[in-house]
C-alpha cells in the first residue's frame, strides 16, 4: 500500500514555526539602503559618526551576507578604505599648505623649492596636528563611501538587479552590472589562487608572492572577459531590434533632455542663489522626460522574467531605514549643523549629537528587519551522495522537496 502526503511549501520570507524562512532580499532594497547611508555619510565630517557608520555597515554585512564566494569580499573594501585614509594623510603631509601660527606642529619635512609657475603648492615643510586630523577626517568620509558601495556589492547580487531594470535601460544595465561585479570577481579569483598556492605548499610570502598571485588573477580575468563577450554575442547583445531610426533618436533625445533637467533641478535645489526655475520645476520636467524616454525605448525590448524577486514588507523596511537616515542628516532638525562638521580650531573632542546617532543606529535595524539570507544550493556531488545514502539505509522511505512528497511502502 502506498500513501502520498503532499503539501505546498511556505512562501519565501513567511514565518514557519515562529521563525522566518530564509530568502534573499530584493537587490534594489540593499542598494537603496547603502546609497542612502552613503548620502548620510557625505553630509558629515564628524569622525565619531563616521566610525559609527562603519560599525553599522560591518554589523549588517556580517549578519545578512550570503554564503557565496563573492560575498566574502567586504574585508577587502575595508583594506581599500584604510589605504585611502593613509594616502590622504600622506599627501597632506607632503604638500604642507594652510599652516597657521596657532597650529600644533608635529614634525617638519625637508622643504623642496618649486619654480615660479608652481606657486601656491608647497612641498615639504612643517606638519601640524590640525592639518593631519583634517586630512584623516576627509579620508575617513571617502572610506565610508567606499565601504557603503562594498556593502551593497556584498549583500546584493548585481546580476539579480539586472532583471528588475526597465527594458530601455537593459543594455546600460548590463554594462553597469559588468563593471560593478568586477571587484567581487577579482576577490573570488584572489581567494582561489591563494587557496591553490596553499595546496601546492607555496613558500614565498609577502612581496615575493605577489607575482605568483597577480599573474593567475589577470589570466583569469582575461579568460572571464572572453567568455562574457562570447555569451553576450550569442544572446544578441547590442542588436537594434525592430526599432526605427526615428524611434531611437527620439528615445535618445528624451533621455538626454531628461538627464539635463534632472541635473539642473538638483543644482537648483542645492544652491540657494540659483533661480527658482532651476529647482523643483526643472526636476519635475526632467523626470517626466526621462519617464517618456524609458516608456518609448522599452517598447522595442521584450523580456521575460523567471521567478521575479518579490518586494514585500522587509524590502520596504530596509529601504525606509536608509532613506530615513539620509533625510535626518540632511534637514538638521533637533541638532546643530555644526555638530555634523565640527571645527578643529580650537582643537577639541567632537560632540556626539543624539539625533544623528539614533538615525545611524536606525540604519542598523536593517540587519533585524531583513530575513535571513537564503542558503546556497548544494553541489551536485553532495546531492548524489545524500541520495545514495538514503537508498543504502533500506528503510524504504524517501523524501524530496519543492513540493515535499513522502512515499511509504
């Protein structure tokens, strides 16, 4: 006698047994959260707030990154950020300019005379504590921006984001996806080469091991680019389709005018001395022209999507956390604007405003609101091994998933 017990699996992100089912968050939600946090970081030079932003990024990435190899590259972005800060401080020390009599001198570098046409640039000389701290703060802000982009690359799969783009932006989205995925792919190549060197008992370390790592990584990148070009060519990338020449020209004109209107509108909103027509009216007109260009260009592209990524409450919560932080650090409500950009004269410990701190901590709530990441699919060899093990038990009971069917003989 055979009994079949079938049931429909729970929807991704739903609660089962009091716990949320793991699923991958929509990639646009992570990008909105990361870009909004980068916008908030660009509004301040307070080192305490910038360190808090880095701590929030590290917390969310640690708790919500997947098991994919490219998702392990956030530490490389941290090393890149540290390098940026060191280069910024080194340049500020070498090109020692803007020293005032009230600065606290640390040391002095040998001065190199410059020609008359190179006036205004001083190479070498005294290095002050205020100038060094100012350079470190500027470098730290740029480091936060890089880490925000690194967090977006770590948490969101850019190839999945390509499926959500409008049809008119498909070719541009492919180019952006390829450029954005370069860093994760390089990280994966470096990890693979380092692992191979360890298996082969490579003894060279440090600078000596650089050549044995760089050459295979470059070879892997070249091979991957050739495979990508062949794949894009086989799928008809770059074809004009059935669109007429007039339709392509109209789409290009609408997009160019729309982008120009968006740039003028953003400039008018940021600059208080700009005419009123360059503010909100230009922004609305540019948005309308871009929407018309996207609608017209999307008619010539036919795309199908297999299992589209859902946009649920978790996506709204993650994106809302990031946007709220950007808004709270832009309106200067409940705190002084000088708290975001403290002065180094006189030299004192920067204040820590309460509202920006709570806003940045709100961004850390994305690690709680978002569901646990989905598990990576098991390798084919492991699946075959598990199947063979179930057959060798001789119990006569087999279990399969999606949907799960239990057969009892």
